[in-house]
C-alpha cells in the first residue's frame, strides 16, 4: 500500500518507520520546507528498547509530490493544523484514496469529512507511546492498542486491509464500528490525563499517587461523560473512569503529549481536548467547571512561554 504520512511528529514518525518495515511505500508530507529538506537528507530515526532504526524515506513539503499515487493519507498533525491538512488533502489526495486520523482531540474527523466526504474518511485511536526527541527522531516508548473505523458505517474491505497492514507492522489493531465511539473513548482518557500532567509537570502514573490530582482526574472525567451522555456514545470500555486510571497506570512512566508540548514550549491541544468538552457542554447546558479551569491553566502555561 502507498501511504503518505501527513506530519512528522512522534506518531507520524513511528508509523512511517514501522509501515515501511512492513513493506508499505511510505512518503512523509511536512508543511515546513526547511525541515522536509533536512529530513530528506538525514533520514528518519526510531529508537526503541531493542536499539535504533534508521531509514531513508522520501520527505517533501510539496503536496503533489508527497501525495502522488497515495492510497492512504495518515493524518498525524496537531489538532490545530487539521483544517490546513484537510484543505491540502482535498486539493491533492488522489480520487479513491482515504484519509485516516489517529490524532488526539475532538473534531478532527468532522473537519476531514467536511473537506473529503464521509466515504473517504477513517478515524482511529492508538495508545502506542511515542516521543519526539528531535526533528526526524522519535522513540517508541511503549506498546498499546490501535482501533480504526470508517467515519460512518461498519468496517469495509479497506479498513480490514489497513488493520492487517498495521498488525503486520507490529501495531495490535482492531477494526471497529463507528469512528466517533473510538474518538470519544480516547477523548475521555486524554481529558483525564493530559492537562493535569501538563499543569503538574508529572509523568502519567504520578496522577494516581497524588490524592488531590486523582480526585481532579475523576471530576474532569465525570464532566466529559456527562457531556457524552446524550450523544449515545458506545465507549470501548464499560467503566471509563476505571479505564482512565488503567491507562495512567499502564503508561505510568510516559510523559503525556501535552506535557511534552509544554516542556518544548509548543502550543498544546488543550482547546481540542478539555476545551472541546466545555464547548460541547455549553451547547447542551452541561456544566464543565473543572475542564474550564484545566483549559485556562494550560493556556496560562502557554502564555508564559516567552517569559512574560
Ligand atoms: O496524549 C497522550 O500522551 C496519550 O494519548 C496518553 C494515552 C494520554 C498517554 O500518554
């Protein structure tokens, strides 16, 4: 399968290397031309417990070049770049090709569907741990589970073939019914973990050791579950509060993506995670004071980056 990875972040690089090793033809699209040129020269590095893999993959900032012949575009950009990625795909992704988002946060599937149509969009979630160490260099920090489905409807032959390719590439992947159920499942986990770890500056597992943090985690999760209630989401797990704690325990040593962003003084995805819960809550008259406070605290951290 010809796959174009959109965005050379931690998840993008992890998938690029593993898919190439599994026999896929992989190209990376990077919207920053200088970095694309640099990665084209240096190649891509992936570290894991067994050592380091170094592959020379084609990296381009030219969408026509990077998406030529693609059968799948794997969207791995930050949520605040999804609209730009969707515009690029609408203009350059070949007719029958599909786009799959594995991003954190709410709203990515909707943005891609608006640009490409529901038939061409897949949504998925992953708990594979990935850390960006430097441009073109990532660490596979821990193994997880991946689920993927169509924006609407049951898995079709393409979803099944993709799940098979991902499994061959070493990602434990299951096809699923309905991307929204997946996205909301991941959203609840991110709501419970990401902002709190970013604010407190702690690895995921530490939230379970600090009683006040654990209480806030439960309160933030209760709010997102209240918002999801009327939407009839079918979560992947029967007991979501327990699942959030299990993920924090399983990824205890991980630095969450939001804490990685804060440490690197990058914009975070808080407005697409806790902030999205507040926006949906406001539409439905569900109070979300804990998520509002967590969102404001993370935004305040971002506003402090330049020392002001
Ligand atoms: O965003 C993240 O860091 C991850 O989605 C998760 C599951 C919280 C683990 O760190």
